[in-house]
C-alpha cells in the first residue's frame, strides 16, 4: 500500500460521499459523481484514497488506452488490428485515478498530433493526453467549477460519445475514452455550468462533522497518519481488503440484478411528480438502484433501493423540493410518496 495515501476506510463519517464513489466504481455506467462541500470535508482525500480499493481488470498489453478485450466495441484501432492478426497479449492492471488539473491546456487534455511526422512519413503519430490515460479509469477534477469553459466543452463531448477525436491541419485521430467522471467543488467559489452539472450521474453535498466524538476522531486519525503513516495504514489494511473484495463481488453480481416493472413505474412517477426534465434521471436512478442492490449482495431491487438512489440522482435535477424540511432524503421521499407531504 502507498504510504502517502490516507486509507479510504479510515475516513470518519461522510458515508453518503463514500457510497457514491463506491457505486460508480462498481458500475461506471452510472455517470460519475459531483461532490460539493466546504473546505476540509475530506472530498479530495476520499477520491485519492479510492486508489487502494479499486478493482483490477484485464487489458491489452502495452496499449496506452487500456483497451479491454471484453469491450470490443470500445477498443482502439491498434488493438483491433492486433485482434485481426490474432497477435494480442493481455495483462492485469488495477484501475487508477487520473487527475485533470484546473489549468490544463487543451493539448494536455486531448493529446497532440505530430503534423510534421505525418507529412514526412504519411503515418499518424499521436502523443496521448489525459483523456487517453483516463480511458477505463477514474477522471478526477478538483475544483471542477473553476475549470476553463473550453475544457468543459471538451469534457462534455468526450463524456457523451466515449470517444476523443483530435483533428489538426486536416489530419484526424480518434481513440476510446470511457471514464468515470468525479468532480469536487466548494460552492462558495462559484457555481457549475448546468450542462456539466447534468452530466454527473450522482451529486452529494458534504458537511463537516457536527458531532464532537466524530470530530475528535477526525483529528486523532489525521495526526496519527501524519506521525506514523505505515503503522496507521496497517491498522486499516484488513478493512481495505474487505472493501476491495466487496466491490469485486458486487461487480460480478451486477448483471444478475433484476427489477420489477412496478419499481420502474415508481421511478417514473417520482421523476414526473418532482418536475425532472428529460429521461436521464429515470435511467440513472434504475442503474444506481441496481448497483445498490448488488453492493448489498442482492439479486433483486427493492423499493428502499429506489428511494436511496433518488437521494443521489435527483437533488441537482429538480426544479423544486416539495418537502417540509426542504431536503430530499429517503425518509422524506417515502413520506411524500405515501401522501403525508402531498
């Protein structure tokens, strides 16, 4: 284990944030997560700590895009050619967190084409960028609300298509870029563009611990980690292994999870009644609910899974909050559905 990385399982509280991250690792099709909160609430710590519990995957050896053979519709041209020639080797790699810096240039993000080389040789020479490294991994943007508008547009395009397309001087190149988009931000420093906000499958709002005992734990654990990182990490080694195994098991179970039509109807009723535009929220709620079921080692979605999924999926998509406390929670949603708050 990396001595510089604070253990994910050692983070005090913030259960909703940790769960949202884990759900996306289990099911990348959820669409990523935006974590909003004040400074010092372990947002960046949690994302970077994921590294130690991420699952492994089988990828094409020496492929700079981390192509996976079991996703043949999402592989690069080079790997496709290797498959056609039946000359392909694979290796096991662990998923990783790839960071996109706020001051990142377009070339650094999407990669570059060597125009001179192409003219001289007639062959394309591509220098991979961050979006190439991110394929099949987690793409993390800290202070995502401060990201350059042009880079935001690039992210939106690539996230929507799953392909990074570069064109320079009439020469073009494309490669797969499917990633789990994770953003963190402090709302006090500005809002996020609506187009990018809607692109995040889940949104979680985090706050500092208000319980004295938990706050003391935060202080104690951080000081111990800084004083003796090796010893501190060893304390959580077993918990880290158990979480990693739980994620792997949930990934294997996910495709077996079933959902009844009555719960599909419930999902549609909730989104219609709450005035949610489009169908992305409905689909994301179902994906999230199935992933919650898999995480709980169940092969069938129950109503509670739908309500819990709604807590992650709907807050940033609703026009109004028709609840007495003005907060969307599983309990408030349940009461509202049953007619107590209608």
